[in-house]
C-alpha cells in the first residue's frame, strides 16, 4: 500500500475558513484514497493559532501554554477539515500518540493537529510517517519550496531543489522556537526525519494538485533527504 | 457563599481576540472571587463558531455536527479566557456535566463552553446554576436587555425590564434552533430556569461593571423570573 | 442504507426487567439489521429512573443532579438491552455525543440512554437521527399515539394521527421539564426535529411489530412532521 | 486519623430505594467524619444487581458479563448513596483501583461499588482497606454476624463471635462464585484480608448505630481476624 | 471459531527481554490466527514485577499498591510482546474489563497484563475466557504441569496429569496471596474456572510448540477441569 | 515560592531498582518540600528503557514505537519513585501535558516520565519548567557536568563549567536522536530552554546532596544558560 503524510500550513486555514480550499484539499485526499493510498494529514494552527497565542502572551502565559493554545487551534482546524472528509461524523482528532496510532490502524485517512507543547506540527508529521512506515512527508505551504532567503522579501532568493538533512539543519538551526513561529521547517522535524530516513518535500499547497503530485513521487518543490 | 453564573456572548470573543476585553472581564471575576463569590462562566461560540459552522454547512454536515463544531469553538474561547484567569495552567474546559461538577467542586471559578449538541450555551449556564445551587444567571451580551423587537433594526423597540418565564417563552417560542443561531435567549434555557426558579438577567457585557452589578443584585437590564 | 432511530419508553424497562420483552425487542432489531437497516436505539430511564430520582429529591438534590441519576438509570437499562443484542460483550453505552458518533460509525446498531442533564432521551433520539442522517424517529411507548388528552383518564380523548411541528409544540409547551417527567413527547425534541425535518412517529411499543412497521414506513400511531 | 471501610449489603439498597435508610446511613457517616474518621463505603449490588443478572442470564450472557451488570447496578446504588452525602455534586463512582486511590487521597469519604468481574464487593472493601492503611472492614448486612448455618432456615444455627482467617476460609470454601451470589462473605476477600492482617467484622446494618459501634471498635457481630 | 486464552508466566519475560523467546511465541500465535483461532494472551509480571514489588515493599507500600506495580510491570511485558505481533502500532494494553471486551470484539488476538489488585493474571486469563466464550485456558510456565510437590526441590514430586476443580482448590488453598507470589496456579482463578466449566491446562511454555499443542487439544501437561 | 525541575538519569533506575538510591532521592525531595519548594521530577527510562527498545528493534518496530516503549519504561520508573514519596497511593504518572498541568496545580511535587515520541525526557523537564514558571532545570546524571569529550574514554576531557545556549547547541548538534540514545543533553531541550531563558545545570546525581545544592542555587557541575 502506498503511504504518505501531508502537513498543511496556514494557507489552508485562514481565520475565516474557505470552504472552496477545504473542498479542494478533501477532493485530492479522496482521490488518493481511491488509488489505494493510506494517509495522515496534519493541520497547522494557522492564523487562528497565531491570534490566540498573541492574546495569551498578553495574559502572561508561558511559551508552553502558548504552544498548547496553538495546538488547540490546530485541532479545531483539523476538525473542520475532517468534516469535509466525513460530514456524517463528529470529528475526533487524536490528541496523543497512542490515539494517533489507534486511528491510523483503523482508518485509511487520519486528520490531526498538534500533539504536545515543544513539538511543532512538522515534527508531528514526521512522527506519523515513522509510525505509519511511510518514507515521505509532504509539507504544503504557501511557497513552492525552500529558498536561500525569504523570497517574499529578497528578490535574489533562490529555490533549493534538494537539501541533505545536514544542509537543512544548518539552514534551520538559527531559527526561533517560540510558540506559533515554526515557519519554514522545524529543525527537530528534520532531526527525526534523519533518524528514520524520511524525506520531506516542501510544495506550494495552494494548488492541491501539487500535493497530489508530490505524494505520487513527482519531483517538485524542494526535497530534504539523505 | 454568594454564587452566580455568567454567560458571555459574542461581544467577548471576536474572531481576533481582544486582550483588553478579556482582561476587563477577568478583572471583574477576580474581584468577585475576592469578595467570596463562587462563579461559573460560560463562553459562547461567538464569531469563531459562526464561521466554522458556516463552512461545515458547505461540507454538508448535519445540524448536530454543526452544533458540535460550535461547541468546540466555544471551548477554545473558554480556554483563552481561562488563560487570563490562570496563565500558569493548561486550560481544561469541562466537556460534560460530570467534569463540570468535578471542576465546580474543587474550584472557586470554572470556565466552560458548550457541552452537547441540541443544547445552547444559555442552557448550559442554567444547568450550571442548578448544579451550583445558584438562583441567578447573568447573560452578558451586546444589548442591555430584552426588547420588544430588535433595537438595532426597529427604532420603536422598547426594553422590557421584567418578564415572567411564561412571557419569555411566548416571546422566544418562534425563534429558530439552528446551530449557531441561539441569539436572544434560548427557549430551553428558560424552561429549565423555570423548573428550578432561577432568574436570568440580560445585561450589556461590553461594560464589565454591569456584569459585576448584576451579580451583586443590582436591577439593570432585563430580568426573566417567576 | 435504510436508517432509523427508536426511542424505547418505560414499557420496555419495568423495575424487574422482563426478559421476554427484551427478547421481543432484540428480535425486531435483529430482523431489521438483517434487512440492511442501520439503527440507534435510545433507552428511557423508566421506573428505575423515577425511583432513583424520587429518592434523590428527598436527599435535596437539584434538578440537574436528579436528571443525572435518571440518565444513569437509562444507561443501565440500555446496558441490559445491549446484552440481549450482544451477550458476549461488556455493554458500552455512549455517554456523550462524540462517543455516540464513534459507536454509530463502527456499528450497525447502537444502544444508548440519556446523555446530558436538561436534555430528555427524546431529544437524544432526535440528535442521533441528525447525526446518522435519518429522517425518522420512532417513539415507542405504552400508548398508540398522541391524544387530545390523557386517554387513561379522559374517555373523550381522541388520537391525533398527524401533527405539524407547530401543532405539536403548542400541545407540549405547557408540559413540565422536571427531571424524570418528560412523558408525552419533549418540546425540545420537537424543536430539534423541526430544524432538520425529522419526523417523529409515536407508536405502542408493547407490540414490537408496531416498531418494525413504523420503521418500515407504515402509517400507524401518530406522526409529528412538517 | 481513624480509618475504616464499610461494605453495605442488600438491606441498604432495596429495588425501590428507601430514603429513610439512606439518610440513616449518611447520618452515621457524617457523624464519623465529624469525629475525624476517614472512610470508604462500598455499596453492594443488592436486589437491583440480582434482577439485572437474572435477566442477563436469560440473554445467554457469560458469568463475567453478569458480574459486570452487577457491578453497574452497585455503582448506581453507590451514586444514590453519594447524593445523600453530597447532594450538590454529580456522583462520580470510582470504577477502577487508580480512580479509587485518587478519590481517597482527596476526599475524607469515598463511596464506590464493584470494580471488576471475578471480584466481589467484599473483596473491593478489603482492597480499599489495604490502600487506605485501615485494619478494619465492617460488613453491614441483614444478619448480625456469621452463623454455623443459615439462621433464617435453621433454628439451631449459632452465631460465631470470632473466627480466624483459616476457620473463615474453611467455612466459605464450599460456597459458590456465581455472579451476584456472594452472600455470606467472599472467600477471596478473606484471603486478601489475611495477607494484610485486616479484620472483617460482620454486623446487622439495619441498625446503623451498629455500623458506628463496629467502626469505633465495639465487639459486636462476628469478627474474622488473625 | 476456535478460541483460547494463554497465560504466559515469567519464563517469557526475563528482566532483559529475550527477542528470540518473544519471536517464538509470536510465531505460534500467528500460526494459530492463520488457522482461524481467536486468542487472548495474558502476560504475567515476571521478574520485572518481582523486582519492583520488592523495592516498593521497602518503601512501605501496602500489598494493594505492590499488586498495582506488579500489574504495571505485566503491562510493560504485554506491550513488548504486542510489538512482536504488530510492530507498526503503539501497543495499547487493556487496563480494565471493559477495554478488554472492546479489544476482543475488534481484534482476533488481544494481549494484556494484569487488571486489578487482588486479582492474579491467572484470574484475568479465566475472566478473558469467560468473556470470549472459550472453555480453555493454557497456563504456560517453566514446569510441564502441576506436581505433588515442587519438582525443583523434591525429587519425589510427581506430575498430576488431571485434577478436578475441587482437588486443585484443596492443593492451592494453603498458598499465599502476597503481591507477586501467585506462582503455581491462583485459587481464585480455579474458583472462577469452576463456575463456568473452563478447563485450565498447565504446560511448559519454554517450548512454544507445547502451547500450540495444548490449544489444539493435545493432552499434555496437567489439566484442571470438571 | 521557590521552584525547580529535576531530571533523573539512568543512575537512579538500574534494572534491579535500588531502594537505597530511591530513598536517598526521596529524602532530598521531601527536605525541599519542607523548605517550601515546588518540584517536578522527571524520571528517565534508564536501562529498562534501553533493554525494551533493544528488543523492540529486533521486532522491527519503528523509532517512534521504540520511543513509546522507552516512555512506558520511564513511567514505570516514575511510578516506583512516586511510591517512595507517597507509599499509600497508587502512582499516577501524567501521560500528557494537560495531565501534567493538572497534577502540578494540585500537588507540591509531581513525578513523571516521558510524554511523547520524538521528545526526550530532557525536553519534558524544560517544558515542565516553562509551565511551572521555574527558571531552573537540574539534570542529574552519573557525570558531574558537561565535558569537552567523554571523560570515561578520554583522559584529556575537561569539564565546562558554563555554556551559553549557542555553545551547547553547537556541542550537541552532531548527536543522534535515536530512541533511547539522548545521553548528554538533548538539543531540542536546549532550544526550548533558550526560548524561555531557563538554565539547565548538569550535576552528578549519585550524591543526592548535589541535586539539593543545585536547586538551592549553588554553582556546581555545568550550567547551560543565557
């Protein structure tokens, strides 16, 4: 059975949910199920998480509690996506690794959000891949790959089509770990991907077909791997 | 010990949370705790609930599943408010009546959202009052009482300072029960209030002092009672 | 797939359980399963609930706590009925809406009792129908329909074969909401049925064949609908 | 702190609960709390358990499932007793040993029913005593002690005021272990009492004062001990 | 469907787990599944349990708490065995009778450890057999049957190929019930086996083929039965 | 209130638990409680984890499942330590961040093990510190600090008394992330410590007094900080 994990970034979860976007994503996932795929889809916290974390910081909450609010937001996002896949069920989003394993052993597609403070949804995606025995995580975001600099700010930024784990870690090791700020790709996710030889492909998810292609093995976006 | 239940409407939970509003509310609740009050605070789903329900409807979800998404949104709102009261704890929002009872028996203030599809957060507030032995629910909303018509649309609408349960039920019995639409006051909430002789006072929560006054017994807004 | 929800009133759950009655009901449900039906069966609290609520009132318990005891009793009733359907399993009765959804998505027949104080088992039946996508709730009781008055007391009472939601609500709006007293048909159940266009058929369950007929669409008893 | 465990037999839980009996028992327990006692009270399944087990047997349920129904009945009994002690809380009856420990570490009095098939409520009482560090279990039943034969049938039956563990085990080893039939005193309970040196005193609970006296160390009824 | 329960004694769970032993056992269980068997496998606590109980006693823990630690150790053993059966899942070991029933109704093979203080893993195996409707428990240990005396100490000890329940109970009634010391066969397990007519066959599990043979009905080791 | 988190490495949890070591540690913790401290103590998986992970690898388990077994082992270790602190309670080890928060808000000392695959117990210790509002994690291991090389193998290794977060990350970034192998100090733990300004002091826990001293602010071992 073909298997894969998809991490959906903020583009999929604007503050006012966009049914068209969610329908597009759900349709890709159903097509993959129809082709025999087994999938795990990890929803990021998106703008909702950032808004709640921002408010929590004003309340004096610690980074761990801010992380927790971000995780709650990502689970609400995951719940909504889940409704687009199974509108006749109350969404039940795995909240720990054991319930994730249970869900994945009885379902062909599992939708989840974050699991634990101190652990990004990128990391959750890699753990899901480990558990599932998948060697591929597709990180769908609003940029079509990993760049030498932020392409939205620096016109000279160039896309890097292939990075080794070591190169990726070097690129990421200077990035922050504040709650809600894991943007590009989380360092710990790369470290775990490396221990299990899991490749992470970063694609632009605003065109769901690119997620489909990446899962089918097409070489688009940027790839982090051995 | 003085006791009371507060239901917070959408004004407290805009889509982008407003820390100043939440601080103002938290400060009123802390003052009441300082004066020896025991409190339960029920967060409504607000705009977040409406947005998620709107999207879920497009996915073809049933009213019960839409209710459930609205409840999840109300719990996220409750979590954020809870952080303003106890920033050093992971918010744990009671998700059923038993966990509500457990929380209320060990805490002076309990924050919660919705509990169950088919049951508005107004109803949850009345049930919390029954459990707690309180005879007062303060419904804080963005209007300063119950009017003969919608005061935002009809300039001749007049505030009704006092309604019997029967009058309130007659006024409300034509209103809809669609998920996310319990606006004025939920009929089932009034029916349960009647069985236990609980008064419901509707006030404008945008001035938190009015919530304080209502809990202290001041005759403002509109009162539904025996 | 044909679908339906059955609410079983007190006739099915006398204080000393009657195995013959439960066998008769189980046999109807198994026949329907054999014909491809998907079912949810909601057990009322019956006499057991009334006895425990009566005692709890003497202890000074609030209506909400009395409701809770009635719900516990309904779950014990549901457990026993469940044993007649699956004698080789420990009965697990869904205690909230999420576990109900989980049970219904993995089982062809789900047996449950009450869920939440302030919410009758009639209401639970309508919510189960919403979730399941069924447009029919069969309320099996010890009278063969809805009457203009209590037929056990008033010889001039006449059966009403068809009521609109509005007519039903008018009939029911004067009835009490005390714990354990939802007898004829719960008003809130009708309100929720209306929001989703679910018909409620009231039949005499003492002849289980009437439950079967009602689920198969035969026009017996009384119907509340659009 | 003085400590003790009370096992309440069927006399306390007739099919139609008797508020006067429960008030009498609750009043004894409150008096003991007032004197500084720490208590665990184990409710037997009583007639409710026997009725449900009888019906379940007709459904073809195994002994283990019958045990489970008896346990559910005992928990309903425990819930009702709990309401007489704390009418303003939803009763939460520990359903396993871990939740029992949690309850006992935060409460001065814990009410519970059975825990596990294959384990009588007598055994549960001894385990609760072990956990609590109490050396005394008072088994309150409708006979004032252990007799050489069934005193209700055999006029020559004589009460045995003191039995060693070995004598008790010899007396009990011929008795059945069918679900719902642990009547006199469960053999396994005596075996566990022996491993921890816990004494079991059998008294007539129909006079609650005898339970009080037994907990205060008065030599009434029959004692099983070292 | 053929059914059976296996209790694995300490030989399977040395302090340093032996993958070869676990592979051998897993291979037998998979073969039986391939032949259409339904199985429950109960892991004992082994040396790990004894070591943790020994330490807990030095901490002044009660027998019930020592039992609990032994149960935790047995669950860790069960988790490891479970990984040999399903390496791609997080092991979930049923911790009470209800979760055991749920696991057994959805899985062809269920692995568990102890459930409850005061109840040996032998007893758990008999309860699992009752629930499953199996009439056979195979107790796999490091001796090939029940002997007149400890064959490791007494050269004149003779194997008893067949014992009635009564004979077994007489043999066992003198044995201790201290946490971690149920070695030969637990008396309560025999009592429960008797109530349901379940036979217990004791075999040497160090040769996994003997477990296979015993489940297939071969007359080896010692049999306790009617 | 003074606060601190202690991470206990493998020295505290040999395969055969050493009651003297656990008593020594418990005694330090009780002394600190007596002085008004609030504590969280995180048990590592130690040799037990390594043994179970080694066996699970032979079964073909993924790194994530191996992590999970290591976490289970760490919780068993935590349970035993907990018995030395509260011998009259069934140890309940928080298994996720929410239950950790609940435990820490009601207890002066909380004992836990690992929480989640992909997250070392070092990381758990830092998260606990964030949640608790403590600025200090004491990592007690079997070496008295962080060295330039492994002092057990390289005689020229020198202790580094003070490292900035950046220095520590540079030192650690080459180390592996395989399940059970986080030895020196986990990189992710340092990253999270940095985001909240938490200092990590590495001391030799074999002398429990050094743990005490480190918590009291004495400058021993090695310190990672701003």
